[in-house]
């Protein structure tokens, strides 16, 4: 009997994926364990292995297809003693699993009707555009209308170059360049002229809600702004969705502390000097180690919120924010409290390299009990980070800056200081717990030998 190859669930949160590439073609023979395809998930591009042996009889979903639901049929394998005649009854038995062509056409037709109805409803709420004497409507952006009025130009004599023949700023400028002495109209701008039109200013969302704010594309088109559309990949869509959910559903609370890192910098310099090129630890490696160690000395911050109970983790699994060409990802240094700076440094370099190449395994970026986001290398001195659910905390680390301070002997000295902001889920980590945790962190950062012994 033919074997189904289904879209696999490569992570617990995956509901769909992009079939990026087939590594086999119809007629190829595969064995169990052979890599047959590459699937793009919300975080990485993963290789898919065959779980059975046989011949690839038919590829159902073409490579490059986006949004393929988990468990959808993507290909069919034939066993060694089967020929293509076995596909006839097999495919017929699977017809009910997918919509028939007429049903799909009917759905598309219905969607088109719904879209047309939505468009008609939107059009009805927009004031009618001016018309020429022949009754033909003139489509122009608000800015173009204002410029034409000021220059004394007749819009009916101008051909628009914008979407659907809309007259935009560039068209007015072109018309003005052909006039020798255009006299501005005598009328003055009103307050209404300075505001976007009703159609441009009104929030335009798919569900008719104002929750997501004005539609940027609609505004850009209305004002004749030039732009390039860069399609959102699956990873960016998922990150955007989760960040929005985090800000909407998690009660963020922020605590900022200033940490002196002169001893840390000195210790780092001595370690790297003794390493003699064998390895090189960074300031960020020290922060990962300090964050993990502080969670062990004060575990009340190493938690997650659930409706029934607060989960307190036994180990410090530190998620570290890494920027990639496809978006933000947070690979994890697991049990960081048990690892030395050299191990943390080497693991972090490896994880960051594979993260940027989209080669991380799901278990390497999913989970974690606490996150660290460091923008100090970009010169950012202070920022607030968004919590990565279901975690309860994320530490935002800024750049080190030199400034004068008064020491214990009332002497003015110059020191290097870093601003760190802890974002906490106030349901599981209240202000007092967050402040206490920062005191533990401060001790390890300002005297790093304490966490190295």
C-alpha cells in the first residue's frame, strides 16, 4: 500500500510551514533516514528525513509553497513491489481529505464576493471624488490636490502615474515644470487640508477593528509615497504575533539598575590574555554567567506563570537574543550556571552562527527560563525589552560608558557603568522580587570573582 508523506510538526508550536525545497524528485528511491526536503518553520529551516523506504511516486505539494498545514499530504511513496497503478485507488480514497476543485473555485468566488462587498462598503464611507464636466471622477492624493490648488492647476488636464491612475505629488511637480508663471490660488489652507482624508486616516484592519492602527500601505498610496514591498517571511510573522501577544497579555513591569563593570573588564582582559588566542570571552558571556548564577542564588525570579501554579525552574536555561537576516531568535545556553566562561563563549558563538544560517534545532531555541538582550555593542545605553512568554523575565543590557563617581573615601573617580533594565511579568515576579534579584546580579557583575569560584 502506498505510504503518505505528511507535513511534519517540527516544533510543539508549529501549525504550518513553508515547503522550501525538495531534495528528491518523482521516481527517486529513498531509504529510511534519507533527507528528502527542507521545511521552513517559524524559526529555522529544518531538514526532513524519510521514515520509510520506497520510490517517490508523486509530489503533491510543490517546493516554494507557503503556509502548508501540519499533517497535510505532501508526497506519496510506493513500496518496492508496487507500481503506479496503486496510486489510482489510493488517491481516490484521499479525495475527501482535500477540497475538490469546484469547492475551491466556489470558495474563491465567495472570497471575491466578500472582498468586493468590503471594498464597496469602504468606498461608501469615503467622500466622492471630484468629477470633470463630463462626469469622469478625478483620483488624486490629498497632497496632490493641495499642490494643484496652490499652483492654480486643473486636475482634469493632468494624467496620474500613481496606482490606478491616481494623481500624485510627482505628477503635479511635472505639470508645474511645464508652466512659466503659475499663479497660486487665492484660497488658504484650512485645518481640514492639513489632515489626512477620511479614507487614509481611518484605521484599516482586516477585521474592521481599529486595534492595529492605520494601514501603512493605504496611507503611503494616498500620499504618493514611494516604497518597496519586502514580503514578511514566516519567522517574522510569528515573532510579530508573539511580541504583540506578550505586550497585550503580560503585565510588564520595569526595573532599572546601574552596574559598574571595571572589575569585570579587568578580569575579562586577564582571561583573554592568558588564553593566548585559544578562546576569547566577551562582556556578554560574563552577563550570561552572572544572570544564571544570580538565578540560582535567588530562584524566585527563575519562574513562569500559569493559571494554576507558578513554575519554579531548577536550572538556569538562558535564552540570548540574536539578530538574524530573517528576524530575532533566542538560542539557549542550557544549565548555564554549571558552565564556565570558556564553554559559554564557545557555545554562544556556535549557536549564533547556526542561528544566522537558519540551522538551529527546535530544542536549541525553544524553552529557556530567562532571556538576555544586549544592545551595548550598538551604543544603545538603555532600553526596555519585551518578555518572551512563557518566561517571566528578560534583562536588557546597554552600552558601557565612562563617567565620574564618588568612591567610598569621598574621592572622585572615573568608572565604567552599564544600565540594565529588567522587564518582569508582574503576575509571577513582583517589584520586590525583581529588585532583590537585581541586587544578586549586581554583586556578581561588580565582583565577577564571586561567580567564578
